[in-house]
């Protein structure tokens, strides 16, 4: 992989039909891990989404609908 490249990943996971939150984060070549949304907001303006680089979260409800959420 190249630094600063979008990378597709897969995770073997069996959904049991219950609501769940999925989260993905990355670690760079220096070992720096993405911040949580709360840490990002504490450092920058609350609605600052330009170059937003916090952990990405998705909610899956019982019907299987997937939504982008902030945790």
C-alpha cells in the first residue's frame, strides 16, 4: 500500500440481525491512529468537516439499513 492512498478492506463478519455499530480507523506509517469524533471536535470547530479525518462509524439497524453516524 502507498501512504495516503484509499484502501479497500474486508472483514469476515456474520450479522445476527441485531442493531450494531461498525467503526473503521486507520494507522499511518508513523503509528498515528485516527481520532474519535469527540476528540476531533475538541481540537477543531464542531461542524468542521473539511479534511475530516476521524474514525468512521456506521449504524446498522434491525432491518439492515446502514447509516453514517458520529460516535
